[in-house]
């Protein structure tokens, strides 16, 4: 079993436990890091699904669940800023025997068109996820996975649609922290109107392979772990996004919506919302994360009333991609 720290309703309030690949044995007596080496799954096929007046591109894995089936387990996966449904491929494959997995490209990302209302705030993303859940499997609770901005969106989802959330697994959630570091100072700078557009135009002029390599080096603790086939998938996806006129705006406006939550001091502030989430929450941080400070793990144990928190020393911002076996094993422990 993985050592997972626990929060308010569990014995170890305020304690954050670290785990690494050497301390976590799988059922096959392999370390998860051994299992992850060379572990690659091709992106699952997907399709554009009509959703009210818009469409979402959705990929699925596992045995489909009918809308009236309230017994079978369902998981919904929410990607981060600049990401897509393919960020969950390996984890979805590992959990396919446990859940019916649904991963969408949020509006304006991946292969999904931009939102018809032009609203890229996290609340709008949360509402479209809720709409997708109700359409696909009915008005029932599901397991929610979110990475980075997707984790922040999951918090909004749990606050606005609590009956849809059975559990939450948040990987490096982008929750407010007002002290940027040298490795993430570009994020608030890019959110500045005018400056962000200039920086985005300059970035889009760079070679796509260079952009993808830079992005992956920021997101991974050890970029050498990236399977060449996964890198090729990411480059191909980035090239396809470059052909879409709305791509820069989607990234900029979503970033601005995310940053705005950092300065929200109302009762809708993300950390305040966290205090009212009753579902069990697993938070996973990478010790070498360059974008989200893993010290947030300590605050998470105090703010989420039913939290388990784990810090992975040799992981970066996308532990579900860098160490999918660790995340899968930790989730199974959460829901046992």
C-alpha cells in the first residue's frame, strides 16, 4: 500500500507523507517506476459530442456505462492549461478495469471548438464538465480527476455541482498561491492584457518541436522519462492546434480566468470552497514541480476536510503522466 497522508477526518491531520517509486510496490512486485519505464499507450480514439449549443471532443476508455446505470463506476478526467484529453491516456488505461473513463478537451483546447459564449473562466469550464457528466451517465456522482488548472476546475465543479462528485483526485492543482517563483513567473506576466498577446505571438513563431520540448521540460521532473512515441504524439497535437485560430485566445483567457481566482477574497475563493467539499479528496504533488509549489500540500491537509495528500519526490507537474502507476495505485487505495 502507498503511504498516503491524511487530513481532518483521518488520523494524521496536518501531516504530508512522501512516497517514491522505490517505496511503492505493485501487485506484480514491481516498483511503479519500473512499470512506468517504457510504458506507452497510444491516444484513445475520440469524437465530437454535441452538448447543448456547443460540442466537446471526448475520449473514453473501459466498458461504457448507460445513463441509467447508477452502480458502475465512472471517472471523468480534466486536463490542465495548454493540455488536452491525451494527458490522461496512460492513467485511463490503468484504470479501465475499474472505471469507465471519460476525458474531454475543454472548450477551446485540443479538438474542441471555443465556447459559444466566449467564457473561459473556471466556473464556465466546471459547468460544461457537469453538463457532459449528466448527458453521458446521468445525474449521478462520479470520480473526478484534475491536473493543474483542471484540478482548480474540479474544485469549482465540486462546489457548484456537489451531487456529481464521488471522489476527487487532484494532481498538482493550481490553487491560489501569491508568491511566484522564477520557474513560473512567466504565468502571471502572460496574463497581463497586451503583454500576454505579444508574448504569445512571439512564442507561436518558434518551432513546434522546440515549444513542445520546452513545455515538457517544465512539466516533467526528468524529461528523459518521456517515451519518444509520447513526444511524437505531443508534437503532432501541437501542430494541429497551430492550425486553429482560437488556440492562443483559449490559452490566454483561461490563464486570466485562473489567475483571477488567486485574487478572489469572496466566499467563492478556491481555498474557501475547498473547506466545504465533503467528498474524499486525494491530492498528489510533485516535489520537483516547477509550476505548483509542493508546499501547498501542507495547506491542503488543513483546507480540505476529507483529504489524503501525497508528495512524490521524483515527480514534476504531471505525475499522472510521469508516474501513472503511482497515481493509479494511490487512487485505488483512496476508494477501497
